[in-house]
C-alpha cells in the first residue's frame, strides 16, 4: 500500500520481503509521534549529509516503542525485522558465526550402524534397498555413493559455513531493523562493534568479507529507562542516533481512543477513569521507586476485562497492580494513592450503576439472538427474591426491588475490615445477583441445548424451582428463631467465563482426586455386581474364549446394579467475608470441585449450598443453591465459580436445610460436610452460646435420622468449631493445597 512517507519507490521486493512490511491493523491509532518521525525521515532521505537512518526510542515498558517501530515499517514501506538482546550476547550474535556443516551425518550414522551388523554384501544391498525404498540396481549405486562420501569425509572431516546474523542480514538487505533492549548486554564492546555499521555507507568485516550497509536500511533502537538489569547506553552509539524520542504514556484522550480501538469497548466514562488510574499508578510507582510498570499494555488488557463483563475493581489486581509489584508494602502505597484519588469509587459507581440499570430495565435480545435461542417474544421478567414476611414467593418484580434495596442497606460487620483490606467498595459484594440477572449467558443456552428445553422453558423451570425452595425453607423454619430473619434462596447462574475458570480449576485438582476416584470406581464395579452378560459386541471385559467363534462378540458387559446408592452427600460452603483471606475460598471451591467429580463419577446423590448473612435488613440469611439433589451436573462447575466472600454467617440455617434434604434420601449413608473458616456470627446476636446451641440442636435433630455431620475447619477459629461440633465430627484442615484430596479420601471411607 502506498503511503505519503514511503522511501522505497521503485524498489523491487521479493514475496517474503513484501510480507515483512508491517500491515497496520484496524485497531491501530496513528499517533502524532509516528507521523512526525516518518515525516522527518522522508524529508531528509535524499540529503547525503543530514539523512536520518538511526532512531532511538527510549521509555517505559508498554509506552509503545515496538508499536512505533512497526508503524515506521508501514509508513516507510520497509520490511520489518527485530533482534531482542540478552545479557550474554556476544559479537557472533551481532555479525554471525562459522558453524560446521553436518549434512547427512545422522542419516549415514544410522545406516552404517545397521550395515555393520550384516554378514554379506547381498545383505547390505537388501538393507540399503529397504532403507531408501530402492531397487537392487539403485541400491548398488546408493551404496557406492555412501562409500565415496565416507572416503571424502575421512579426508576432510568437518566443513564450515558462515551463517549471518539477523542484524547483518537486515543491514545488507536494507530493512527496518529494531534492536530491542541493547542496554541489558553485559559486554559493552558488543554494541560498540556496531558503530561502523551505524554510519552512512558503514561496513562490517565478516569472515566472508566486507558487508556494506544498504542505503535503505533504517535502524531503530528501543530501550527502557533505568530498569533493573539495564546499563547506560554506550555514548558513542547514542551519538550516532540522528533522532531520539522520549516515549511516555500518551495523553489521556489518546489513551482512551486507543483503548476503544484496540478492545472494541467504546464507553468513554470507564475508559477515562481507567486511564487516569493507570497514569496515577505510574506516577506513584516512580515516586516510590517501585520497579514495575503501568503502561498501555496493562491498560488494554484491563479494559478488555470490562468489555467481557468482569468487575474492573477485581481485575485491577491481576491486570495492573500485580504487574507493578506483589510486595505488600508497595501494594499498600499504590492502594493508598488510589483510595485518596477517589477514582475507584467513580469506577465502582459506574460499574454497579450500569449493572443495576440493566437489572431494572432487563436486556433486550436482537431478533437474530432470539431466533437462535428459539425465543418467540421478549420477556422483561426479572429473577429476584421475596418479602421476608410472606409465606409465598412474591412476584419477580418485587424480588428485584428487594435485592436492589439490599445494595443500600448492608449492615456494618466485621467482614468490612476484610473488604477494606482489598479496597473494594461495599456494593461490589452484592453485584452478583444483579449482574447475573442483567446479562444473558451462553452457558444458559448450552444448558437449554443439553436438556432439550428452550431457554424460555428453562427459565420457567428455574423460576418454579426457586419458588418451591423458598416456600419449603420458610415452612421448615416456622416456629424457630430464624422464622423472621428474612431467608432467601438464590439459584446462581454460570457465565461462559465462569465455565472456563471452572475447567482451569478442575485441571488443578484432577491429578489429586482422579486416582482415588478411579480406584474406588473399580472396587465398586466389582462389589456392586458380579454378573456379566457374555457374547457382547462391546463391554468392559475382553473374553478371549469367544475369539474362535469369529462373530466379533468377544466382550462381556457387567449387568447394571439394582440397589440404591450407598452414599448421599450434602456440602455446605461458608461464604462469609473472612473467606477472602489466605486463599480460603479458592481452597473451598477446589474441595467442592473434588466432591463434585467424586459424586459424578460414582453416580452419588449430591447437594451443594453456599451461604452468608446480613446482606441487607430484609435479607438476613442468603442461601446459594449451587446443586440440588434433583439437578444434573450441567453448568454446576461454573456455578461454583460464582462463590465469593460476602458478609456474616448464620450456620444453623444452611445446616438444617441440607440435613432436611439428606434425611429424605434413600442412601444407606448420609454425610453432611460443612466447610467454614470461623465461628458463626450474624446480626443482631447470633454468636457465642446462642449460635452454638442452635447448631448443636440441628445435629441432635438429624443425627437421629441417620445424618452424619462433619465440620472442616480451614481458619483460625478451629478450636471453637471443634467445641461446637465435637471431636469426632471435627476435621482440622491445615494444608489447603491438599484439601480436595483429603476430602475425597475422607468421603471414600463412607462408601459401603
């Protein structure tokens, strides 16, 4: 493509060289620096005294140095190539090296070794013929060539060839050469060796002769400023640069336009706030001698998470802050600067305000999406919660209002300290129900396909189930101390991103739990049924005695068992605010994934609940139904990834709900496992003696019905949990990394 600054008019390029000329992507934003440098090079290109052919770009990582070098390739229409320097780089990396030529040596060695094991000429010819797929006559000629090559090798055992470096090739061919980070090279003489080549019509002396610099060659040196492991750029080399640019973060408006173009996310308000955050972090890092970088790369990847629907206050850490530093004291300095600026509050207000507005208005489907999902009319129904005083689940619009109210009515609790440590606003704790209702997910579509139901039918089934669960729960707690506490059961929804995260987490725990599950599965298959049907086309056993019949019925298939499953599991996960510490919630998620895999592979009934308390004055207890006994396993891993540290914990409520469901199962063994990191505590006075007696009453009520209670303590309140549940029901989990494996091993003991 012709550009105003092209310097190669009339020059013929090979097909490969044409491909090396950088093509500007649609997301590229042409900047002022790019046009200015290209213009200066073009204007002075034919001036033998003032030609610009060496350019220095110096600045922080992520400031766009390499992007500018590639853009100059496009503007000047020069093939682009690069060399990345490293600490132990030597002169052979600059010029090239003489290396031995070893053509056919490996092949000859293998053939000769085989020949040495033969005992006659005919055997040798047969071997050569088979090796090269030749006729006998051609094998004789091939053998003669081999003998001649061996004789020549003996006379001249090693031949050498000069292999030029990429630097030498670019100088000779006339390309735009980017030399990245030359300041990391320990031996300063290496770059000095390039001095002569950096002159106009410069030359390099190589083992094969002098190589003259092509008049079209442009060298762009890109380097960082004062980073750890770098050294000052050699003065003589710096002096040979005809143009230098100090690369910093571009102006805010340029950051916004580039972010929008690069990611496709075009909402100016969050783009501007996030740009200000990046600039503030860069300034704070420099002022406090923090070595990390907050640059345009971090900005692009952070903005992209918002485009994907993720919370920017959470992804700020993985995309920006942890790239700057992971040192706690340095992170504290950066977090303090952000807190004082108020930028995160503005970003949170935009993010949660957007989700809340979408929650109120509902999401309108395009006609194409509606057709793809077999939806014949748009629905504005919102999934929410019911009023605490009602025995029935009220209309969905009223439930939505209740959850909206909870955003503003959260009671202050000890978990606020945990959230303050993370510098996350309170409203972030309650955004899950809002965001899940506001955004339709592909995961729901997958579930609809899996079950054979339409998305609309699936939504109706979920709505009905949620209504039934809330009705049963309120009926169960009538006459108890929890009757007026505002219990709401939620049914979390998994996004496609949740499912991806779940697969990654399953990949981490699979090596721990898979061998246990496989071993148990084999044992159970042998114990549950010993009857096999012989003479099958497929099966689990190969029957060698039937091979002689030649009818392909050579397998035996085990008859399916008739008895009910021997073990049913109820799993409760504490989602209180303190679970944010030390990776406790992640450990609990992994454990839940392990139990899920265990139950699915062994076909065991499983129910999983998460819980928290005091989300609002109307929602004193919140239960998250990740899996009921009646649910299949579709999307359950993704739903488990929606677990998060929330507020307080009212343990007696989820324990009674799970125990009631377990008591109705027909399995011979029923285990209720509670994973928690602390003692029960909820407003106004659910703690201490009152909470302990409530939990112990649940245990007493349901152990008589055959439910086995186990408490896995993963926090510092282990002794209190031990006291509440009793020594024989208490599990001391000190190694969170192997928690999933230990848990699956434990449950395996309860299989008959």
